[in-house]
C-alpha cells in the first residue's frame, strides 16, 4: 500500500482533493476525519498515530522487498493497520477499480 499526506495540506484546501476520482482513491487514517463520500476511516493497531494526517491510496499497489523499507521513525515500532482496516482497504481497492472500469466503458 502507498500512503500520502497530500503534502501536509488540509484536505479541503488541497486542489487535488476536490476531484471526486482522487478522493475515491484515498481512504483516510485516524485521526483524520472520515472520508467525505464514503464515511470510511482506517485505524492503526494500538491506537498509533502518524506524524501527519495520512491516506491509503487504493488505486495502486506495489510489491517491494522488506530490505527496501526503512523505519518510520527512530522508535522502529511496527505501524500496522487493524485487521478490519485491512479489509476496508481491500474492499476500497475493488470498488475503485470497478468504478474506474465503468467510467472507461462509458466514454
């Protein structure tokens, strides 16, 4: 999964966030507000918070080797979505792909 903070900008003030397709491809992580269109909100295990309001991008998935990843911060704590949140991401990815495919067909 890929995360973004939209450069630390408040969502509503970010010109990209105004586009419905962009919004559809991002699910917020608590303590962000729930998604304005779907009311979805993801949670990290143990109530962990990220440094910035962040969103999981559901329009792309990448596979990388663990060796390529670095620690999020100096504590080297594990930062993981809850099981329920992982299911939400999986469903959101399927929905985003379906919506995108339907839009392509309607052109």
